[in-house]
């Protein structure tokens, strides 16, 4: 398919999806019934040699929230958590992030997936929906690949599965980036829950190394995902619209939503709070509708 036809297809798909999402959002109108006094519990669990921090909100069917690289639970999902209804949110901080301890090993999406799987077993959660943002979205797909028995449905937001899926400048920035360029919001959030600057710097370097050494997800793995998947991406996100369209066609049971805004603006991610468009109240009902709808073969 040539670039002109691909662009037309993406524009047509995007317009149709946004129209459907807007109508669905208006019909749902869940903002008026949001429960801001969710039941809350937090703790640590011994997971594959580290102590993983987790938070539980609300009651009902479990939905696991996986934050982005360099983040904490609150920097990725602080604005979204109060908007979910009738669910038990299982929010975690991954290896070396926030309150979770580190191990003498590099970060990997595969290890993060194994850690989350072990946590769910420790919490006696046999099966869950999973929502991952950015690197957390990659981890969510690795859970679907490595631990399919634990997955009901998967929502992956702002993922990047292949190096060619973003602009060359992104990889140049990652290669030449410095700790000083790390968003101050991430630094402040880490120090607020784990006041050890040495651990913060170590976490930054491990996150940077993971992206510098980033390896493509093989097509065979992507095509083998059994769980229904919703891909969400901003139209000015890290990954291009062409990339997420292509990935949506590789995943056997996949839906796609391309939303106006940058990396995480649609969920109120902390570094995007000053953007003109913030779609948190728009996207949460869409995610819930996807999770609630009956599975189709």
C-alpha cells in the first residue's frame, strides 16, 4: 500500500473511531456517578527477589494498572484512578520504580511481566484485565504472551513495539539523553515516595538503557496474543499512527483508538497536564466499555 492510500485509510479510521468514541462517551456520561471515595489498601509483596509495592482501589472485577517508564502509580494514573467504577484497581510499581525495590539486573519487559504475574498469584487473583501505559503497555502485552492464563482483556496505551515505529530523532534523544533532562515531575514523584537520590539515578539509567537497547517485538509473538486488545495512541504520540495501525492488524483480536493529543494526554499523565486537551474523562468510559462488552470470536 502506498503512503497516500495509507494516510487516507488512517484518516478514515481515525475519524470513524473518534466519532464512535464521542457518541459512546456522551451516552455513558459516567462523570456524574464517579466514586471518589474508593476503598484503599496498599502493601508490599515478595516477587522474584524484589519487594513490589502495590495499591488496591475499589471492589469488583480486577483491573491491573501498569505505569510508564520512570514513573510511579500516581504520575501515570493519578487523575484516572478516581474515574473507574465497579472495579478493583490493582496498581503496581515495577522494578526500581517508586517504592518497589531493585535487583542486580537490567530492566526488561519480560521480567516486569513475570513480576506482575507473580504478584497476581500472591494476591490470589486468578485472572484480570490489564491496562498498561507506555512501557507499561509493552509489559501488558508481554503478560499476554508469557502468561495468557492470567489475562482477560488488555488495554495498551501509547506503546512502541518496533524501532521503526517512531521517528529517528527519538532514538537519537535516548542515546544522548542525560539525567538532567528527565522530567522534573518524575524526579519529584520518586523522591516523594523514596527519598534516595542514588536509587533515582539508578532507576533513570536503567530505564534509559532499556530503550537504548530496545529490541523489536517479533511478529510471531504479536500474532500469538490470544486476549482481546484495545490499542490507544495519541495522534502526536511517540509511536506514529502508521505504527499502531500496523500493530493493530497483527494482533488477532484488536480494536484501535487514535485520540487527539500527545504521550498520555488522554489519561492525564502528569507531564501532559498543561496540554490544551486532557481526555481523562473521555477515555475512561471507553476503556470500561471495551472491558465490559462480551467477548466475540
